[in-house]
C-alpha cells in the first residue's frame, strides 16, 4: 500500500517533471530512442523480408536467423557491444535493433507469402514487371501483416529500451536503475508505469494504423463470401489478414 | 498466327511436360487444347506469353520468334484469362480492367472510359464498376477477367480453363457469351480445358493431348469425332459410349436417333435414309448438355 502512495507521490511531485532528469525529457528520449531503433531495424528487415517473400528463396535461413536473434539475451548482447564500442548510446542502439529485426522481418515476408499465388501469377501474366508486382500487388496486400510485425517490434523495443539506462544516463529506464540503487521503490514503480503507458499508447496507434491499411477490397465482400461458401480463390489470404487483425476486430 | 516448332519442355524436377510439340494455330480462330491433367496443355498455353520458356524448340507469333522478345512487353500485348479470374482483390472492377492499358502508359481517365465500355462488351452492368472483386459472383468475376484480357485490344487471347470453377449453368452462359464475342471480335483464341464438350463447342481447331505433352489428334470437332485416330482419342471424346454413340432406328414413318443404351436422343429431320453420321454428330455437339437430348429420352421411357 505504501508503494502505491509513494509511487503516486513520486509521479505528481512537480520536481520530477522539470529539468534534464525530468519525466517529459526522459519520456521524449525514450520515445525517440524507440523510433530510431525501429527505423533502423525496418530499413534492414523490410527490404530483406520483401525479397524473401517475393522470391520465396532464403526463407529457411531467415526463419533460422530470426530464431537465433530472438534467443540472444538482450542484456548480454548490450554488455558485449558496450565492451566493444564503449559506454554510450551506440551499444543499446545495436542491441535493440537486433531485438527488433525478427518480428519486422517475419511480418514483411509472411505478408507477402500469405497472398494467394494465383493473384501474383495473374499479375505477372498480364504484364506487370517484378517491381510493379511488389509495389502494386504484394505491398498493399501484405501491409497489414507488416504493420503487425512493426507493432510487435515496437512493444518489445519500448519495454526493453529501459536497458539503455544500464550504461547511459538515458530514458525512462533511468528511474528503474536509480530507484533500485537508492531503494526508492516509488520511483521504480513510477518509471515502470510510464513505460507501460507509453507502450499502451504506441500499441493503440499501431492497432489503428493496422486496421486502416487493410485494403478495402479485401474486407469488402468478406461476410458474403463466408456465408455463401462459394469456391472463391482467396481463402488463404483472407483468413491470414483476418488473423493479423484479430486484435482489432471485436466481431 | 502462332507456330510451335518442335517445342519441348522439361521442368527442373525432370518432368517432361511437353515433348516435341509442333502446331500451327491459325489467326482469328479458336484453338482448344484439351487433355487430362498432366498432358501439358497449360504449359503449352503459358509458353505463348513466356510465363514458361521452352527447353528446346521455338515459338513464333506472326513470324517473330518470341524467345527474342522481352517477356513483360510481350505479355502486355496478349490477353490472358485464367481460372478463378485472378483479379487484384484490392482494386475495384474498373481499375482491374484498366490495369494493363495504364501499365502501357494510357491516361487514367481514358483507360477507365474504355474499361467501362468493355464491361458492356462482356455483358456486365456498369453499376458493378466500383465494386471489389470479392463482392461479385464467380461468373461475374470471370466476365471481369475476360474484360481485362480484352483491355489492350490484343490479337491473341489466352484462356486457361476460364470457366472451370463456375457452376454448369453459368458455364454454359459464359460459353455462349464467348462464342458471341468471338463472332464480333475475331481474336486468335487459345483455350485450355479438360472438358471435351467445351472443346467441341468452342473450338474451330481442337488439339487432343495425351500425357507428357504429346499430340494425340488435331482437327475440327467433326473430323475428330468422325475419325478418331486411335483408341485413346475414341475413349477421350466418348465416341464409343453414351450420348455420342448414336444410331438410327426406323419406326415406320421416320427415323429416330437413339444412344447406346437405347434411350431416345432425338429425331432425324430433313433427310432420308442417306443421312450421314456426321450430321447426327454435329447436332449432338451443339447441345451436349442441353435439356433436350437425354432428358427427352428419359421421359419417353
């Protein structure tokens, strides 16, 4: 009980809302760090995922590498990179980029793979070039799953970015490490709550985006299709996109 | 005119899909490739727009070897209609039809206007233009597929089992529609099917393929039905059984035609005893599925 009152007291203490170590500054640092990490990870993972999804080659390798990447303990990697490049923000950037790549990569290539091959084949047969197939067919149809991958990467990065404070005076994680050191549990819990709130807000934004990018044609005839059970050509794709959206749709 | 010169296709896994295939497909006629699964008919069709390249041999369109042409450019000049329409699900009907003309650089407004006109051509209501493919019935989607195939006004129209996934009533409707279109437009149509009735109905020239992409027989429907070259073809076209194996029975005043099981198939009209068997054949081909023949026979029993 006293934890909660301490936490509340810490959260509303005006002294914690100003200055270089104040909540707004650290929140902004944390958010910026998350976004930069995601951007770098996406720059690596999205083109790679598209290439794998489009060509169908290298999938086994991607799955194995993603699995291996996921298994790396982020704190261990962080320490290792820090020993290599020194104290500062470079090490957390590298470690968290490694953490963010697997879900984005998976979102990118599963988005492409979930598209019915017949649609791709038809697009090619009527005379679309490979680049046009990627940009005009695979990208719009695969986007919901890609956003899903970004969404799950964001959640992981925003939570794990607290580790940046392990080796730098940076971000919301600072409250956790500092609170732990001086046994100020109100500060620790307050910091955690801020991280959680930030994660929930970002989750909400991505959920909205993910819903908005589902092409209208994909959802348009859905209820009718299911009812009349006709032998339509896209059961694979429809079910997958539904799945990617299951957090969003309440029906 | 499309010419196959000793075309062979062996897939990387060793399957011989097409074996030393040579054929001339005349312009402005419908050539139907018909055969069972694994006869290489779809492979042959897809070689014409270089979706598949032959292992050896060459294919010429109006005298030009297509092996020397750029695939994407070649495909944009050839209409392609596939089973299950293959429409882009995220684009409206009208944009699906306008896709290829726009790829070829036509302005959006003009492409859409022409797409609307094409909906008329294939017998679709213009009100459907702004729907998405998933909002259409299977038959309607297939019509949009045909409209898309016609959008670049190609000389050649490739059709890969286009009516295979729709129910028999809609299929019969679409077949008649295609016959009408072909009378109006006179395209060089290459049509793939496994349905011999469909082949005889639509084809000016019918190519019967056996497993492994070998030609069993080439000819007009009447020629094939009248003179099946061997047992395989005879069995495949059903000349030896059921509704195609018809014979005359004389019932006093006139001749009636009955099938193998003795069921009434129809009456022989406008000719005496000298009526040639091919007359009967062609009547049977005109409405192989129609309510006329077998249903009537059933009633009479």
